[in-house]
C-alpha cells in the first residue's frame, strides 16, 4: 500500500469510528478528552490544559432517553449528543463545552446540566454584535471565564504561555487544512467527496499535533502526482455537515466532486486566518470577530451569498450543493437569501434536506442522479 | 361618559397603525423592531416604531396569515422556522394585508433577548432591503445573574446604537427626550404589571385572553403617554372589579380552575383555545407575560436598563424560569399549567419537559403540553388540545378532592 493510501485509510477509519479513535488518541498521548459541541469552542484553551479537545457531531442513534428533554423537531446532531450523554457514552470526558450559538444550543446548555450531570459542562456565549466596540473585550472575558471553569473542573492551571503555544499549533493546523482543501480540489479521483469529508472529520478525534502531520503528508504525496480530471460535476458544498455518509457515497457514484466547502464542520473551522498582532486573547477573539459568511455569527449584511458565488467562480465549480440539516434554524434562515443571489448569477443549486437518523436514501439518490445528469 | 380601557385599547391599536402609515407618508423614518427591545432609544429620536411580531399576530388573529406563509415558503423559508418571521418575510414582498398594514422600514432594530432567531430574521431584512441593522445582543444568561462583562458589553452596544441612530437621523441624539421616554416606559411597565397582578384575587377579575389583547398594545406603546394612561385605567378597572368580588366572565360563570398559560398564544386559533378552556371553567390567571414587559430601571441608569432587557425570561436559565413559574403557582393559587409546545419557538419549547418536572415537584400542580403554533394555523389540532385540557381538568379535580379531604 502506498504512503498516501495508508494515510488516507488511517484517517478514514478514525472518522468512521470516533469512539475508538478518541480512546486510542487518549492512550497514545496520555491525555484525557474534553468534548467540544458544534459549532465553535475555544479548543486552544482545552489543549493548553493538556487535554484532548474532541468534536461532538452527533451520530446515528435511536432517540429514547433524550425524548424526556427534547421534542421531535430538534436538530438531530444535538439531540443525539444528549441521547449519548444520558446513555453514558461520554462518561470518559473530563468536561464538555457547549456554545450557545442558537436557540437549540441555549436549551442544551440548560438540559445538559440536568440530563448528564456526570459530565460537567461549560457554556460559552459568543458575541453576535461583532461590529460594536466592546465585542472583543466581551469575548475575551468569556474566554477567560471558560478557562477558569475548566481549571475548577480539572484542577489544572491553564497558563497564558500554554495557550499561546496551543494557538500556534492550531494556527499551523488551520493553515495545513486550508492548503489541503486547495490541493485536494486538484485530485478529485484520489480525494473524492467521501474521502475529502472523512479526512477533514478525522481531525476532531485526534491530537492536532499528530493529525496535522498526517494531513501534511497527504498534501506532499498528492503534490508528487500529476493533477487529475474530475469525472463528473464539480460542486461547492454548503451547510452544517457533509453527512449522512450515504449521501457522499451517492456523490461518488455519480462523479460529484466537492472542490470547496462552506460547511460548519469543515472549512468554517479553519478558513479565517488569525490576526498577526495583539495578545493571545485578542488573536483568539479575532478569529471569531473576523469570521464571515457563517450563519451562527450575525453580520450587518449577509455575506454568505457573495462568498459562495466567489467560491464557485474561483474553483470552477458548476453548482452549489446545500446540505440542509433539518431543524437547523440558522441554516434555514440563510438559505432563501443566498438561494436568490445564486439564482441571479445562474448558479444551479442542489438542495438536500438531511438528518442523522435518515434510513432511506432512494429519493435523494434519484435527485442527485438527475442533478448530475442535468449539468 | 369617559371611555373604558377596552374602547381605548381598540382605538389606540387602530391609531398605532394609522399613525405609522401617516408618518411614512410624511417622510418620517420608520423602524421595524422586536417586541421587547429598548424602543426608548428610537422613540427619543421621534422614529416611528412598528413591531413585525405584533403585526404577524394581528394578521393571524384575523385569519390572514396563510397568504404570507405561502409567499415566504415559496422563497425557500422552511416550514420549520418561526412563523412570525415567515409571515413578516412574506409581508415584506406583498406589502399589503386586509388585516393590518405597517409601512416599510428605513432600519431594523433587534434585541435578541427574546431569541437568536430574531437576529437571523432581521439580518435577512437588513440584507434584502439594504437598510441599517441595529442589534442589541444580550448574551444568554446560563448563569443566574448576568456577569459584569455582559452588562458592560450591552452598555457599549447601547452607546453604539445611539451613534448609529444619530447617523441615520442626521442629527445629534436627544438625551433629554430619552430621559422622558425612559420615565414613561417605566411607568407603563409599572401599570402593566400591577394590572396583570390583579389576577391574584379569587376569583380573578382578569381573563387571561384579555391580557393577550392588552399585550398587543403594551408591545407597541410602552414609551408613549397614552399607553401609560391606558394601562393605569385598565388597572383601576380591574382593581375595582376585584374589590367587588367580580370574576373574569359574566355573572354566573364560575372560575372553577385557575391556570398558567405558558408560551405565546395561538393567534390563528384563538377562538377554540379560549372557548375550550371556558367550557371547563378554566381561567388563565397568569403566565410569564406580565414580566415580559415589566422592564423596570431607574431613569438614565443605562446598566440597569441593559440588565432589565437581558433578564427577559427566555434569556434566563431553567433554574430561574422554573422557580419563577412555581412561585406564580403559589402567588396566584394556580391549579394547573398549560404548556404550549409552539412549533415556531424552539427556545421556549426545548426546556418545557424539565420545567414540567420541576413545577410539579415544587408545587404539586399538574401540567399538560399541547402542540400548536403562534401564527401558522396548520399545526394546532382542536381534538388534541381538548383531550389534553380534559386530562388536566381530571388531574386538577383530583387534587382539589385531595386537598378538601386533607382540610377535613
């Protein structure tokens, strides 16, 4: 097996088996894990404390215990996290961080304290009025509060020096990921839609110091190869997450290549470059304050439509695929606005409503097939 | 003979919409604003303020919401998001309703103390209408008391909003007038709360569905003298009724059970929700609405103002909300609680089950949940509602019997 195949297979397996992967990462690094809810959390603070920040992006589970807390019209990622939490699947976590980025997450901040008392939680409330003076100061105070909460829970002192080091590592990881998405777009056969997603997702269950080296290796190996032609349609993906995985299988079957993404689980995590100047707190705050086109952070004027249009133009994509997570209010609010903007530009849109508990994919398969044929 | 508060209420609601239309014609600036926002900042600069949530409720109550829901859903708005927003986004395009009309805005003014959703909704309006977006972001209070940095952040935003308003109006801010509006708003809040609290009397002189009617006005007229005077008059009428021992309804109709209604009314299904309760002698004596517009702070105390706005109940933790409702059960001699699981409002819905458990544990009163929506008429089912209410009646009756036996 070639080096690149080995690395890709390793990351694919990790992304497909999060629980096992986290256990192994903890064993290898000797660290304990701290769970990080979607969408944003200050992972650097967790890392600086000597803990392993791990992503919590739901999964395919039947809802039983969580029904005592949440109605049926709740985002499936978040409801799955609560379900797994009550069942004890997260008992090994030292703590979880929950950002109150939408109305559902605000309620989860509250429900978690009662439903999963064995796993301590720390809430963080990001500023929405990012254009007002004082939002930076506020966010820094929130970061410092999160640090104190974590210190109290774990008994570990988290120094600024350690946070600076963690931030540097994370900036490097983010730069590697930006490069990966650019390079991967030139190798649509080696890095198909499913592999691209799994490689990016694997980072949530590994120590970033290890993970970034694996991704770097993949980039280097790719660069040695001649560029590849896409078999079919090139698209930009937008939405919360590029799952369920079965949808990506259908993409691959139909030659649909993701050449760039605006997915919350993928590029939104690393597309914004940190500010070069300022204290460590200002740099960390800057990444949130400078983030554009993400529905979880308000803007004076929505920039997502223009951003998607530019992504399509810059990558030579032929369409935008909307992975709409059912019951995600913020994503659902953005859609009509960027839809109208994309239509005005004549960019085709494939709208797929998905949730993590989906069983049947035949309808989606037909829609994806006809979309691929139409273009 | 002087007018009753009910007569004045209807006049003032009509006047609110007429004045707004006239203001637009006269070239005055119009703002669309969220229902529990610091309207003081706009009123002080003589900006005409209208409230899309109120407007959507008025459209729904007159059975006209479907047309606007269809319009926005046709543009891609999911049926799963807030129906106030869907009605309003539809109205933005159609710009006319037989039910009620509001002039198009020159700016949008949003306070996300009521939910994160309004910020998304107003961001869409600001983008599509290309108008200024003024946001007062009130971070969710997952801790019982708002920390100092939250208050400081909100104070900064109020100052920032004042600058934005100065720029939009093209003149310096009128701080003297702000002082005056703050004073009136606080007086209105005082009378609103006092009037709602007359329902503590047994029987209650106030029918909860009447409170919903008056609520329409407290949203849009909190900073105006005529609003304050109306709520004072309403309060005096209710206190007089209570002194005479009069109940919420006509002579002979007994207030058998006293309940809390939790959540927004089903504006598109007001009649069945009201009639079914009345059929069983159930009166809604309170909810957390009396507190919603009880925005009290000392005049010119900006930090106090920030605190008052961020402490809207949906922006506070379950400890606060459940404890406050339990206290209401005790203070208002409540027999049961009806929770509206409102398809439009995830923030109010997703802690209902925990609140039910806590309220029953703390007070012993039964609770029920029914499915509905504030402005989308397609969600509510009369049969389900009545079945749930019947179950509540049985449980309340059981409790009454037990209490009577214990009393013997």
